[in-house]
C-alpha cells in the first residue's frame, strides 16, 4: 500500500501516545475485547475509548461487534505502511553513513601516505 504524508502523520501521531502504543502492543498478541484492553489503565471507559477511536481513525486497529462485546484487532496493512516508511528512511541514512565512512577512510589513507 503506497503512503502519503497525511497517512504517515496520522499513523505516527496516533502512536505518539503511550496508552495507544500499549493497546497496539496488546493487540499484537491477537484480538481483544475493549473491556480487556481497558483494564490496565486508570481512566474512565469513555476516555479510553477515545484512544481506541484515534487508533481506528488512523487505520491501525479495526473493531467489530461480537455478541454484546466490541472486539478490536490490529490492521497489519497499516502497520506495514509505517514499517515500510521507516525502512526506506533507514536505508537512506545508512547509505549516507556508508558514504561518510568511505570518505573518512579515504582521507585517513591519503593522510598516512603523505
């Protein structure tokens, strides 16, 4: 899935909050009910569901009704978009560092030959 700046911005903005990152981490083990996801947090359920809404609006999680419960799961495709974006930028940075290292080695070699 190709990405654009607004998708990346929304994704990382959603992941900037520690509560939302913890939810994503929990969901990496598999789908879970909202009540289960909310248990570790010292906040009212409406406040917690706002965090879920941010994650869902960013496309990072999906929710569905299962009987009387609401169950959330990760949207792995959106996580892949963030991962791909990070990997592309990491490759660029590594190329620059490799060029710098080669340049410094060349400088050192030239200096030792003087």
